[in-house]
C-alpha cells in the first residue's frame, strides 16, 4: 500500500477547490482568529482553509498548540484545515524555520522578506532552497514570488531563472492577489498544475473583499489544469 504524502493532500485540495490559501491569523500578524476564518470560509462556500503562519528559527509561539487548535477546528466546523508556515529565505539557500517544525507541516511557503544581499544573491539562495527540499514530504510554495527581487531591481532574466528552478523542482507558484505577483510577463510560463491562488489575507475583511476574484481565478486554474492534463495524455 502506497502511503499518501502531505504534498499529495495539498494538491488534491487545490484541484478539488474552492480553497483559501495564504491566510494569517491572530497567532502571528493577522487580526482574526482561526475560528472566525472557518466560519466565514464555510459561509462563502470554501471547502479548505490553508494557513501559512509566519515563523522564524526561534519560534515566538506554541506551534504544537496551533496544530492542536487546527485539529479541533476541523472537527467543530467540518472543513479541511491545512497547516503550513511562511518562512524567509536566508543567504546560501537556508530557510528561517526550526528543523523540528518541518516534519509537522504540510506546506512550506518560501518568502523573500528582508533578505540581506543583492538581487543575484537572493536569486541564488532561492534556487538553492528550491533544490534542497526537493524530496520533502510537505509541499513547497514560492509566495508573493519576486517581491524581493523587484525591490532589489533585479533583471527579469534573473527572476525567470529562479522561476524555472522552482518549476523544475516541483515548487508551486503563488498568484498573489495582494501584491499582484508574479508579473504578467512571466505568468504564462507557469503551468496551471503548479499554480496556487493566494490571498495573503490578514483579516476576514480582506477575504471578503477578494472572494469573487479568488473563486474566478481558482475556477480558471482548475479548468486549465484539466485541459493541460488531457493534452499531455493524448500525446
């Protein structure tokens, strides 16, 4: 019997839809509780809530307690809750997350916040990180992709190189609705099967403001993914 990987459960949630991805609660810098998000998500017709709470190597909150809360809220609200973390990329491809947390998560969201170095160093670090977690049980998502590269005025060719490395190493790419990333010029390079629609939401109000766009975009991604799969199977 083949055991299901955590990344498999994440992929099924994306293809089944609708889902809310990239949500921050009041455990970190969000304004609303997990219970509040569950109520709103269910009322809006979403089947899955996907958390990506911020984390550092020195975790400032009880991560095990968060996992227990997610388990409790799954039961209370009868909806799927997937727990991931959003961690900063560090020089040389390291990611700002405690080693002991990695076996507990279903998603590692890799971000570019406050990177110390130029655009070339950032791109190199991203590529190293994408490669180093290739065999991980958890899914990996490049969130608000290129946010740091753009701030450092990195050339688009460098962005494209990092994007190609992400896709080659089966990293999902977030279409971030808050920051409108990735740039439109690179969006066509991303297969629908590797695309994730992300809110980067810190409140229920932000979820409600984006709900129509989320549902529309997720529907398009799922349809395109099925078409891509059919075209591939016909060859």
